[in-house]
C-alpha cells in the first residue's frame, strides 16, 4: 500500500475502540461488533457495510480452517469429558500427591511440550488441567495465563514449527539471504535475541514458584480462588459453553486412560509433527479430525451408543461457539484494519525514527503496537520483516551481523507480544476457551505481566542496539 492509501489517524479508531470498549464493558462480542460498524461507516460503506465485511472476512480459506479446527477440538474435548478421560487423568495426577505449585508446573511443562501448535497448546493445557486446578483452587485467570504464555512464545522459538517456516520464508531475498536454508539459519541465529519470548516463558515459571510475586488483577484473582474457593469471579462469563463444562462421563462403561486420553493426544502430536517434517506444514486441523474419528471408534467399541457419541460431538461443537463468534468478529476487524491501512499508517509515521542504535528497540515497539492493534502476529511479521530487516542490512552493508539477527528477533518478539495479550488475538481467545475463563478477565490479568516483560525487553533492545553499533 502506498503511503497515501490509508485513512490516517482514523485508521486506528476501530481497533482502539474495540480494545477500549472490551475493557470498559467486558463484552468482547459487543465491542468488536461496534468497532466493525464504526470502521465500515468511516469507509463510507453505509448500512450494508457490516454484513459485506463479514462476507469478505469469513468466506475465506483461513477462517474456514480456524472454524473447522475449533469444531474438531471441541469434539475431542467433549469426547474426553464423556469418556471420563479428563477425570481419569485428574485422578492419576492426584495420586502423585502433587502440591498446588507442582500442579501449575505440570501445566507449564505441558504447554512447552506441545510446542508445534500455538492453537493446540492453550486448549490442551486448559481443558486437561481445568478440573485439577479447580480442586487446588487455582484461579481460571492464572490457568489461562499459564496456557497462553507457553503457546505462541514457545512456538516462535522452535525451528521446527510453522512460525519458523513463515518467518524464515519472509527473509528469503533480503540482503545475502538467497535460499530457504540460509533463511532458516538466520532464524536460528536470531532465536537468542528473541527476548520477549524467552522472558515470557521464564516469567511464568518464576510466578508459579513465587520468585516473581503476584501483582495486579491476577493477585486479586488468586486471593479470591484461595480464600473463597471461587475459581472465577461472580458474574464472569467463561468462554466455553455449558455443553462442554457440564458434560458428565457416560456411566456404566469402563474406559481407559491410555486409549481415551493418551492415544488421541499422541495422534494429534504425531500427525502434526510428521506432516511438518514430511510436508513442511503441520496439519493441525487434520490431526484433530483424525483424533476425533479414532476416539469416536474407540468409544463405540467400549459400548457407548452411536447416538450418544454423535450427541456428544454436537455438544462439543456447540461448546466452542462463543469462541468462534469472537474469532469471526476479530477476523473481520483484522480485515477492516488491512483495508484502512492501520499498520501502514503506524509504519509511515514512525519510519523517520529508525537508526542503527534504535533499530531493534523501535522495531520491537512498532511490531508490538501493530500486533496488539490487529491481534495478528503473522500479519505483523509480513508487514514488519520487509521494512525493518532491509534497513538493518543497509546499516551492515548487506552482511549478516548480530544487528540483523536482533532486528529479526525484535519483529518476532513484538509480534508475539500482540498475539499474546491482545483481546483481538485468536490464541488469546483459545487460552480463555481452554481454561473456561472469562475472556476479558484473562486479558486484564495477563496484560500487566506481558507489559512488564515487554518493557524489560525494550530496555534490553536499547542496550543491545548501542552495544552492537559500538562494536560495529
């Protein structure tokens, strides 16, 4: 988009309005809908602008993919509930006599273990541990924080994920990077500089063990859970339908922890990792479909009637509808932001600030702002990589140096910040969904920690920029 092909300051209004209203009303659906209506009104599209925007945004392969993924995940979670798999897993963990801290550490490690998918990780950790953390009086807000902080921040650090492939693909053709192999090598060398992702994962563990004290809204949420036994606040609206949260195990049928829980998880991980290795892209949606089909067959062989299996699958799909509704409106707002040139405006007004010393810090800040406003980390990567990395190569004379690696990492980390804590982000929604937490309660309690980590990362990037320029 050319510099003049944006709506200037008005291009920021829909995203900012959605975020402000979401915090003020605690109703994400209402806030997103109002923001979309305001946005299409600014663009002069009239009363039919909103439904037309929905058709443009949702009638795409990308949204169809996330829609099917959510439906299949809801089905698998419902099957877990109906077979008593989660109850059996909870009993198995409880038999180890873990403490409240160790239960949370289990979630921390589980999130890092499922590194290949930032979609599967928060849903898996939240839905699996929710019953257990409820018994240990861990607030749903903290469970969502643990699940969210071990999804995207981990995925962006591991070279064998879709994130790595996408980021490295954007680097091909920049400076001396001519091949996919060279681009992936540059990504790997940039990993140590991805301060926000490293610190986000580390801080979760430190918060769990008490090295970093609780503060802000999360401190109050944890006090409420421990002192009153309320894992979510009065009046909260958990982002998971009652069809899933209230689904009871089928009585009179003997199920098996391995067959009904471990095997489906292994199928998801096996299909995801193997398709990534063979095809270069993890087929996460197909992995959940395979797990749902296999688990459905196992349930029938165990004696659960076919009609009950189908009703359970339907209940699972209904249970994730609140999340799908938010995702649909978030996708629409993201499309609106693209059409209004929101990211282009932010980049245009800040381009003159770039210098070798400030490059990593300014890059991180811009990426974070764009990702938070749009809720899209990958969209941020696609915008910022072609702008900031070539600038780094200009400063280094087309040579791969630590300044280039730090700039690549700053884009990656800044994008993850927005994806990590924006109320418009799909992974933030999925963390709320898996943990059955009120979405805005999750956002409110997580932002202080994400913002603290972002400020520390920004300060370090300033020091890194000064140090690298001095060395150069």
